[in-house]
């Protein structure tokens, strides 16, 4: 293997000084120094960038209703509806009924955000439809408990 100067795409490259000359140029052993002209230029650039970002523009960015945020909100909303439906299912299997559950479910269905992703929009609408069906069933059960149903007439 031949030894020679290190070359790159533009030809031979000078190597960095080593030994005492390098330590003296870098500011002494164990220290790291950035040349002052580079450090000052970098600091001035950061100050200009920070100064150009105002509080009102940062607040405006937070208020932007992006499609991602709308989808996130719709997904969270659907999860809340599913939680309420799961609670209703448990109650229907013999646990005490939560009198506020139907009110919460109704509120969730009425305030349903619209998802921007088509698949998510369909899934959220399906959960809302299921919630609506369960609310209607509970309304019918409330009305049906006061009067005898057709299956119980004449079967004493």
C-alpha cells in the first residue's frame, strides 16, 4: 500500500496542524474556542431571528385549525363516545344505571367535530350513529316501562 498525501475531489488537502502549534492555535490544551468573528456572526443571526418572531404570530400559529388537529379532535371525540357506549353496555348487563350517561352521550353526538381524513370521517360517523341508536333505544325503554308492551298482553 502506497503512502502519500490525502486527496479529495479537488486534489490534495492540507492536514490540520498537530502538536504544540495546534494547541496554541486552538487556545491551549483542554479548551475549545470558536473564532470571535464566527461567534459574533452566529449570535447576531440568532438575535435577528428571535426578534422577528412576535408573540402575536406565535399565538396565531397556536389558533390555526389544521387538518391534523381536526382529525385528532374527531378521533378523541369518537373515543369519548365509545367510552360512554361501553359504560352503557356494562350498565345494561345489570349494573346501576348512570342517570347522566345519556346526557353526556347526547352532548357528544351534538358537538361532533368533522374529521378531514375520509376514513376517519366514516369511522367517527359510524360511532355517532351507534350512539344515536342507543339513545333512541333508551328513550323507547323509558316510554315502554310505563305501559305494558305488546308481548306481555294476555300472557298472565
